[in-house]
C-alpha cells in the first residue's frame, strides 16, 4: 500500500509534490500548531449530546455523593486528558462531592497530585481525608479492579501517605467500589476505561463515566449507553465540557444577565486548557486535510498518466 | 558545503540562540538556568489525637532551587527528541539511551515499592513491614501463607540466569500463561461476546416513544440506524468467517463487512489525528510557556 | 416447703413473663421518647433515622460469664428472681463514632421490674404499699413511690474474639456506680385503665409485668483500650456488691471503620428499641403478639433461606409487606383511612438457633417501606409482592468449641413493621443457614454458550486430527510472510519482529510469540539475521525459549544466541525510541509487527516506511489498525491475528479451531438476529408476554 | 517430565481452575489472588530485564564498540534512577514516604527527564500522522475511499469548523450539521464495525486460551530438549 522511494520515478511537478520530503510536511504541522498557540485565537464550542449527557451524569449527583476517580494516564497523554481531569475535579469540588482517587498507571498517581494541587488553589478549604483521598497507584490492571470490587483495604492497606484506610474519615463508610455513587475514569489506554467498565462498573452496578484519548474513544462507543453512561473523547469533548461547566458557574454567578455571562465565560475560558488547545487543534486539522486532498490529487493525476501510457 | 562547515554553522546558530536565551533569562523574562534561592514548602499530612481531621502542616525552607536548571534540561531533551524528525543524530541517540535507561529503572523501582512491598512482603511478613513503618496498621496481622507461591515462582523465574537450571523458569512461565488464558477466556467471552450481543438486541423498527436521543429524535432515522447497525455487525462477522469461501452471498456480505470495518477505521483515524495534535500542542505549550515564557498563561 | 413453692410460683410466672415479653421494644422507644419529650435537642435528633446498633440481651441470668448464650431454663429464672436483682441494663454497643477507631462506645439505660402486676383480675389497691412501693391515689391517677438505698453498680466485661469468631474469657474492664444513695421513683397509673401515663404516655404500659427506666438517661463508657480491627464481645453485669446478674454477651463489635453513617447528633441520637423478643415457646409467641398495641398490621409470611448463587455468609429474608406499608400500590384506601400513619420501615431481627431453641433476637438491619429502585425496575413485567433483605452477616461453617463438631449456624429471623416509634411483629421465620453454592445459576446461559464454543473448537480440531478435510480460507498477510523473509535473505538484511508492547498476560502477545516461533524456524533455515526487541522481560524470556526451540528444530542451534531476543524497556516510548534507533541503524528489510500495539504503531510503521522495509502487521487493537492498514503492506485485522497463530502453528490440526470460532460467530449472528426480531415485535405489539419473552432473551446474554 | 509435562500441567490446572471458578462461588476469589501473583512474578521479571539491559550495554562499553558512549549514558541513567528510587533520596516524607512524593529526587527525575522525554516521543506522532495521511491515505480503491470519507467527516466534525461550514443549519441551533453527522458515524457504522471486530477478537482469544489451557498450543514453552 505505502509507496516507498524505490517504487517512484521522479518526473513532472506532481511527482515532486507527491514525493515531497516528509520534513516539509513536518514543518507545516509545527507552524500550524505554534502560530495559533502564540496568537491564542478563541473559537466557539458547541457541546455535543454525549458531552451534555456526561455533564448531566455528574451534575445530578447530590452534595456529599462519593465518586471514584481513576487516573489511568501519564504525562505522555497529559495534554489531552489533563483538561478533563481538571474540569471534573473542579466540578466535583464545586458540587461538594467526595473524591476517592486511585490509579492503575504508576504515573497516574502523580497526575492526580498535580491536578489536586492545582485545584486546591481554587478551593483551599477542601481537606484531605475528609473531602478527598488519594489511594495512589497499584499495579495489576484489572486485577486491582477485581480486588477493590469486593474490598478496598485488601488492595490498598494504606493511602499514598501510608495512612491505614481505617484512620481516614472519608473511608469510614466505604468498603468497596459498590459504595460509590459514580466512577470517573480518565484513561489513555490499557488498563483503562474498558477495564473499568468490564471489571468495575458492570459487576458493581455503579454508574460510570469516562474520559479517554481521542484514539481510544471509538473503541468505547460500543459500551454506551448501557454499560458506559458518559464519555469525553479527546480534547474536543474536554473543551465542550469546560464550556458547559463555565456556563453553569457563570449562570449561578450572573443569573440572567447576558453580557455578564459572556464576560464571565471569556474570563473562565483563559483557565480552560482544553479550549485554548482546541484553537491549534482546528488549524492543524485543516492543514492535515489539505495534505490528504493534495496527496489524492497527485495520486489521481499520476494514475491517469499511467493509464495513458 | 562540507560536513564540517555545516556542523560549524549549526553550532554557531545554536550558540547565538543560547546566548540570546541566557540574556532573556538574566532579564527575568524567562526561567533562569542557574540555581536560585527560593523557599520551598514541605507538605505533611497529619491527624490530631482523635485522628478525625487530617491537617496539612506546611513547613517552608530556604534552599537553592535547581528547578530552572532542570527545566532547561527538560527543554533540551525535548528538542533532542524533536530533532529526530530531521534525521537520526547524536542528540537523539543521547536522549534515546537516557530514556531507555531511566525508564527501565523507573519501572523496576515502581514495581518494587508498589507491588513487592505491599503485596508480597506485606502479605508474608506483615510484622516486619509494620516495624519498618512502610505500611501502618499491619501489626498483629497474620501472614498470608499462600503468597509463598508467587515468591517461589518469582525465584524460579530468576533461575533463567543459570544456564544449567534455566529450564526451571518454565514453571512460572506456565503459571503466567495459565493465568492469562484462564482469566481472558472468561472475561472476553463475558464482556466482548455476551455483552456486545446483548447490546445489539435493538428493535429494527423504532416507535416514536422509544427513540434514542444520542442517535436522533426521529423514529425513522433511528430505525434506519438500527437496521444499518444490525447489517453492519452481520456483514462484519461474515467477513471474519474463516471456514466459508468469500463467494456469492458471502462474498457480497464480506465485502460490505470490510467497508463497515473501513468506516470504523476511518473514524478511529479521525479521532487519532485529534489526539496526536493535542499532544503536540501540549509539548509546544511546555516549550513556549514553561520554558521560553512567551505565552502568558 | 409448700409455702416456698407457693412463693416461687408468682416469681416463676414473673420470670416467664419477662422472658416472653415483647413490648420492651415499645418500652425503650418510649423510654427514649420520654427523654426526647423533655429535650428539644433530642427531639430534633429523634427525627433522624435510628442508627442500627448491636444489642445485648437485656435479660439477666445468673451464671458464670463464659457460658454461651442460650435460653435460661425456668430453674434459672427462679434463681434469678431468687437473686432478686430488680435491675437490668439495656445496652447498646457501637464503634465509638467519629474517631480513628480504637474505641468502643458502650451505653446502657437501667430498667427495673415494675411495681405493679395487672395480671388477670388483680388490681392495684387504692392505697397502701405494694411490692415495696408506696401507693397513693391522686385525682389524676395513682402514684407509686419507693426509696432504694442500695448502691447499684454496673460491671463491664470484655472478651476478644478469636479467629473462630468465638469469644475468649471475659475480663472486667470497668465498674460504674449507678444507683445513688436515696433514689425516689414515681410513676402514675390511669384511674380507669390502670395504665401508666407518666412519665410518658408513649409507654403503652397496658400489659402486665411492665418495666420502666430507673434513671432515665443513658450512661456511657468509652472503652478506648481496644486494638484496631480486632473484634470484641461485651457483656454487662449489675451488682450491689453481693449479688450479681449478668447479661448475655453482645454481638461482636469491631472498631475502626464505622459500619453506619456517622451523625453529628449521634450522642443524643435515639436509642434503637431494646429488643429481646425471645419466644421461649410458640404459645408465648402468640401470647405476646396478641398483646401488641401497635396500630398497624405486621409483615406476614416471613421466610428465610440461603441466598442463592453466592459464596456463602448470606441469607435471603423475604416477607409480605404490612398492609399499612406506605407504598400506595400496596396500601388500600380503606387502610389509609383506618391507619393514617403508615409503616415507614421494616426492622429485621436475627436470632441464632442452636438445637431448636432460638437465642436473642438482635437488630441486624432495616429496610425502608415502599418499593426501592430495583423493585420498581423489576415491576416492569410483574408486580412485586414480597420485600426482601439480604443478611450478609450470617456465619459460615464453624466448629463447636466443646464438642468440636462442625456446623453451619442456623438463624431464625423476625421482621417487624415500624412507623418509627412502634413495632409490630410478624411470625419468626423457620431457621435457615448460609451455605456456599457449587454452581452460580445466574451464569447458567453464559456457561452454556462457553461450553458450546469450547466444545466446537475442540471437536473440529479432533475432526482434522482424524484426517477429515475442512475448508479454511487463505489470509493474504500470511501468504506474504515467507516471501518477505525470502526478500530479506536476498537483500542480506535482517528481519525485525516486534511482539507488541503488552506483557504475557495479553493473549495477543502470546499468539505473537507463537507466530514468532514458526517464523524463526523459517528464518533459521534461510540463515537470516533476526532481531526481536521486546518491551517486557517476560516476553523476552518466553521469546528466547521459543526462538531457541525453532533454531533447534531447524537444525541450526549454533546460529542461536540470546541477543536475538532482547529487552529494551517497559516504558512505551522508551521502547519506541529504542526500536526506532535499531530500525534506522540496522535497516531491516522486513518488519513484522504482530501483537498488541498502541500509539507506537504509527511511529514504527512510518519509520519502517522511511527505510523502505516490507511490513506485515497484525493486531487486535482496532484504534491502531488504520495506521497499519495505511502504512504496512499487509495487515491482519483483529481475529485474523489469532487465526495466524493457528495457520502458522507447528501442528496443522489447529486450523480446526478456526471452524470452532466460526460456530461462535454463528451463535452471535443468530442471537442478534432473533433478538432484533423479538425486540421489534415486543415494541410494536405492546403485549406484556412478548416483552417478557424479550426481557428473558436479553437477560440470557446480559445476566452475567 | 519436569521440563515439559509439569509446565503443561501447571498451565492446565491454573487455567482450568480460573475458568470454572467463575461459575463456582466457593472459589470465586481465586482470580484476584492469581492476578496479584502475576504482578509479583512480573516484578521479578523486571530484574531479568534490567539485568539484560545492563549486560548488553555493559558489553558495548567493555568492548568500546561503536557508540559505547551512549550505552554509558544508558547505564548511568539506569543505575542513578534505580538507587535514587530504591533508597528514596531526598524524600520529604522520609523513608516511609510515598516514592513519588512531591520534592523527592525521584519525582524530580520523573518531572524533568521522564516526563519531557515521554511526552515528546508521543508528540512526534502528530508529525507522523500528518505524513502518513499525506502519503498513505489515498483513494486507491473502494475500501480506501470509504475509509477516507469517514476520516474526513470526523476530522471536520470534531472541530468548530464542521459547524461553521455546515451553512444549512443556523450556527446557534442544533440540526443535521456535520458534527452531528460525525456523531452519527461514531454511533452507527463505527459502532457496527467495532462490534464485529470485538466479537471476532473475543472468539479468537477464547480459542487461543482454550488451546493454551488444553496444551494443544505449547510452542511458547520452548524446546523439548536442552
């Protein structure tokens, strides 16, 4: 399928274009990303139905509900998933939900800590062990889920600070995943959302929403809506969720006052990584699509020439 | 232009850029590569006598912070990797080997602290682990005898290092493969076979009463979608049939099947592109915001 | 002698009454209401739901502390009365709330036997003394007074539970002085009904042998001298220095993690009813039931049976809701009129029964009246008649300490309807024990499907072994493998094999290793260089075994060395970086990517492209397939990867397994088709039967 | 016997027990323990892997073979990380602290070496995607065309551009615009494809597992003779 240098002969402008050096393409992509980053254009977001559902799933929880947040990603996919982690944690803090954090990826633990440190600046009054707890990483993928499905303490004798669970107030009335009101999983691959649906939420009968890299998203659609009750697929969805969250906050802040809401949302948009990144994203998409088109044009010209002789 | 000349030019340019950056840094326009005196906060989680409230006591210290230096180093490594886009080069090789070494060790360390200590030592010698203070609350907990097995299997695995008794390690291998087969057999049958079937049991004709809003609010579209969904799964499965020649009806069906597969591949591709770009954006943010401090955050 | 007997009789009667007396539930509730009615704070607290707590039996027995809880014989009762201790504590034990564990809260309220017995025709004299009580007739009823100069004290004894769940010896940990020097007690009876209406008319003192609170407040002791996580049993004893009466031991209590929600108002919170519903004999049962004054109907048809398809330790209790259940669908308009305040909750009591006799009934949980979510869900097709509660605290098989014989503890259950204040009792269930099942019938259909598929796979393998022919279609990618190897040989460049980045606990990796074995054999024959960098040490280990065998099989053991299969790093991109390096430097002519791949797929395939290698890929990771399809010459899609391991495996019989897999696909197709049809019909014809059929069908595949 | 038959027996016993344990409540927790076992064994395997790494690069350095300097970098990085991690150097919480606690040297390595390297490697993908889509995604035949169109719609639909260009729907209203079409593709044809693949894969895994358990497939165990 892929045409390699050997198989191509160099004649005519279109072949030059066709066999263009990869590095030129690389250059275009770099520019497509860097320029919007520097200029920071802001584009509108139109939340899709699925994102709205996801938001509702989270928003309908009463104060004090327990949510299990699984940070199953690492720095490699941070740009895509961090906005979700941030906006979800903020949403949880905002609605005064109790957060229980676990990680099936070793670095997920660090991602969780980064997220919390960032948001504790916004919500300094949230207390560790009372409003949220970080159980940290355990290796074993779905094995871990299998175990905490019946008993947290079996897999997590202590939290990340080596405190026995029995001494952590927030853990007092929690034995297993079954005691959760909602599972949120942010995953960049395996083990991830799929495993949480199969081995966690399904058997425990707990509702689950998740965020995944855009790559994983298509694999997860089969689980919607019966097994998986909400999904944020990639940066785009994250940005849309941010939009919804902002609208809610601003709504509470401003009431009906339209331009207040607008200014408020603009204000919040600055802190929303997802929205900022979507700008560069959009441009880069256009560039790539342009390349695909060009590539196919040259391909067709090429084929016609060959047919001629 | 000769190779040396190219190199010289390259290093001259890099040198100039480096100088410029140093100047910016010295003007506090970006993070400084040399250590700076700063106050750091050590967070400590504590509980009062009752153990009810876990309070954070934060003690601050005056230290020399190497953060700047390391940030520059990180930026350097980032550029090293990116340089591979141009061609394989010493910088990339350096970064690559560093990465391989560091990450291999990283996983060993993680495995030790997050698996061996709590799940092996903690189970076999809870008293001892409790003494070391690594894990609290293990005092007086009886040892779990059957965790002897993984220990044995693990040691047996290490026998591989001996050329004479290397074959013993097959036992642990056999155990692992057995576990894999056993767990996967059931789990995939449950969640990817049974569950997928049960989720595909959708009415082919949808009445207005039970339309699926995620797809559409119009019963017609929903019905068509469900029919397409059914045909899609059907043809897709036909494509994977191994014991039937793809001729006649099966030929046609499997052809439709491969198309359906292609659509999902196209979808995956579209999503993947998104994802990858996002990652690049993230890296660029690091370079331009955290390091060069050009973008205001 | 005769006289003694004569004297013993009423005492005996009294004992029996105490024994069979149900309404202590009301007694305590009432006692507590008495408190509440005087204390607004508590009134507020009373509104909150009662926390479930373990209760000691409140019946005093004179025996040595270690005796196992059993019903006291009449003789014992006699001796009790002979011991003549008129006091008994009603105790509740709970993990001390809101602490970090390591403390148990023990609370008790002292009660004493009533001064009055309104048994049969017997009535209170207008004046004079009665059982040491001075009676005076007031305009609003009788007054009874008495002074008690005894120094009563309560001993608290504790025993730690062994692993067998049985308590060790009880040791005294605290003695609390309770009775003040002179203690005045005053109660009033209604003129006509002879009912006590003070201290609290909630006390339905209209049954004989009544008890009321002595000092009407909870006394507490926090036992902070307990280990975390360990289980303890407590028992209290009342003594005046000479005589002592012990209570039964409590249910085991574990410190640390609270078992129920911690309410700030806990300390003032309502005590759960002091329940000691011991039906010594059925007659007594009906006897006290008849005396119940609860104004609403009790739950009926209480049955207890082992909870099916579980690993033991759970018993399923079912009952017909009270006719006054607040659920409108159950409660008829008539009942609404007659009983304005409906049943709001059901309380479930449990008594362990040994050789026929039931022990104390102890509150183990409650279930709110009306239909809960699941029940409503289930009502889609059938109206739920019975409510149920699963008691997962039932004991498993244990060994009798004395006789040493094993037995599964049997429990008899009693469900009471409650409007929050009063209880009305149902008939206790027949005893049931929790057992572990040998087969989980919830998974029956799953089992059947699994069985059919496995059977098909095995059968077809045997089929081929037996020399029969089976048509198996070609897979393009696999045809190309040999050609690719040949090409590498011609060009004199190495072959790169990447078994994915997952560990041996992923079947894709396993089949990749299997394929590697087969390919390595060919490569060894061609005498071409093979490179297999792995990302997991176990894969490396296995890979070496396999490749070594292949080289042996090809008769080229000399050509094999361990550096063919190497380990780079577990880190995904560390590994990619490494492989990239190898590719650009070693310039392999053929790259085989078979196994579980993630993001690295594209980098690998692209780099492979840039060095112009022939690339054959295969993975079951759908998200990576488009890139392999785009950038590689051949791609094995999903199932084809596993098929490949059969195609290439060393024994050709395995091709049979492919036919077996096709059977599986056939099942899937048929199931989906029939399911879709059923669903359509069920939806169009809104007949319940069709819906039931469809629900059943759906359940076959989803109930796992 | 010990070399060949015993391993097969182990595989069979373990696999079989795990399968039926799903149907027998009495032993349902076996799976949990066994997965923990696996992790523990895998950690031991790390020692093998690390040893192998050291061996390879050690040889290069020893032989002063080409590019041994890089191998030196690799080895240094390896041992530095290992010691720092195992002894929890500079961990503010001390010996008992979490290994990746804020401010510990190990976290430093993670933040300033591990993270940038990992993330950048990942970011390279953006470039490769571009060049791949340029060179490889061409409408060579019907299948490729289908793939292209689907990809295109998703690419359009997943940014605001899709909304912008679907002129037939007012900007501030929902309607049959490209984003919703993209959603539909995700929800219907993509779903169908994914299901077919998943079911196929499940069967593939089932049969492979079965063959492994029954010892029909045994090549992973390696040579009969030593």
